[in-house]
């Protein structure tokens, strides 16, 4: 595979996954626009952030403020942790909405919704990790994002008569969130047994956020589970492979993927419980795990190279990944990112995100399909 250097023409600083599940019945969307949803409101971490972290100060993730981040689609860094668009970008496009601007971009056009996600965000508040001496990327947790939304809603409702109808007929994407709550302790060498203790706290934090949004009159939710972390080069390069028995036929770490599936199972149980308490709300579980595994098992079908676990932007080694996040001005960039699933060893490429979004939009890993939640959503645009 031919690679190109990132040190020549690309660099300049830019300022500033188990079974599918539907929980409950569909909420009637009597006031929805012809473009299906009034707006989309996104919460989460780097899988969905469209610029909040770099607007707040990227810290140790300063490399995302520069090319080659964003090079494939935007031709500049936008704060997205990828070479191009994310799952939420494709979902918005499919339902006739514009890209969701980051909340911290206060002069943005919010007519299609707002993105509150922050790269590095945790489901649990920073104090949880401070007590355990676990460093995290940002203190802008899920709870912070919920407070941002409440402030946004107050301002929105002060200037429009159709306040409650607007939010009832908007799609709330809650996650993926919780991955960084696990990545941080794992990066310190903590065992699965020790990290497993954190999971009930993470699930509770997501539930608290979900119920807070329901109190704010949100009615329709898409809640993604975690990706298969055992397939992430950041985990594969951490010295966890002692023998061939540690990996599955794809080359992913079995014990970490089992851990991901267990967490997703607990998430789904919690969502079912919330649904029982709120029968007038629809909660759709998005199976990121199975969608990603489908792609990894069939790389040729998605135009990916055979060595599907290798990183596009990295610094060498078996997976072209060396921690910490190593896609920066000194990295070597693959010649064709469209053929890669992994972008920087932690985050995915636009190709991967587009494939996952397509599966969700067309209902292969959500049920019922998002395009059937109301009559105006039957024929989403092609992505």
C-alpha cells in the first residue's frame, strides 16, 4: 500500500454493536416538517463531535485542529475526529437536514438542530475520575451537555410560539457515550474485572440524561451502543495479545469484544426499563457493534482493503498505530483513506461511518427503521 507524508502539503493550523432493538411504540409526529424531523439534537463524544472540543480548547487532542483531519470531505479540520463526515452527518443529510453545528459555535445556524457532543466526553462527571486518579480528556461530560441543551431550549422557547411541538417532533441522538469512561482506565492498564465495576455507574448516568431530556419534552430517541473495542488498534496495540487464541477470525480481541457486548446488553435492559416508565416515548437502540462487525467481516463489499484493522493515519507498527493518538504532522498518511476502516487508531474513517449510518437509516440495525417513524420519513435521501 502506497503512503504519503503529512509533513509536506497537508499541514497548516486551523484556528478557531449484538441484536437490534426497538423499545416501545412510535410517537405520532403530527407537527413534523415535510423533511421528517424538525431538528436533530446530538449528545455524545468524539464519534459525534463536530467541533465543540476544539472550540473549548482541545488540549491533548490538539492534532484534530489540523489536516489531515477533515481532508476527505471538508478539505480542512472541523473538529471531527475523522478524515471526513460522521454518522450524524449522514443521518442529518438522509432526512433533509443540514450538518449540525457545534453548540459552542454561538453564531451558527441552528435551524436543523444542534450538536452538543464533545470529543473525549465521558458519561460520568469528572469528579468520578478525579477521586480514582484517572486522567480524562475533558470535563465536559454528558451532564454538561444536558445542561447546555436546557439553556438552549430556554432561549429557543423565548422566541417562538411552537416550543413544545418543535421538541416533540425532533430526533434526539443520545450517544454513543461511555466509551471514554472505559478507555481512560484501560489506558492505565486496569483489568477488565476492575473496569467492569464502572459500568453500572455509566448506565445510570445515561439513564439520568435520558430522563432529563424526557422531562424537557423530548419524545423520540436514537440511543447507540458501543463499538467493538476489541477491534480498535488502540487496544490491539496495547500488548493484550498473548496467543492466537486471544483473537477471533477477524483479528479482534475476544475478551474486549465480549466486554463491549455485555455493556450493550445492560444498556438495552436499562432502555427497556425507561420505556416502561414512559410509554408515550419511543426509544430506538442503534446497534453500532453489529454494524461494525458486519463491515469488518466483509471488507471487500464496502470497498475496504483486506488488512481491515490497519490504521490510515499513523506512525508504523503492525497496525500503523502507536499510542497516544498519533495522527499528527509527523504521521504517515495512507494514499486512499476510502479503503480504510480505521482512521487514527481510535476513530473510524468516513467510509466506515457512512456504512454504519446507511445500516441504521435503512433499518438493518435499528427496528423499526428510522425512515418509518413517521409518514414523512419513508424515503430518506441516498447517502
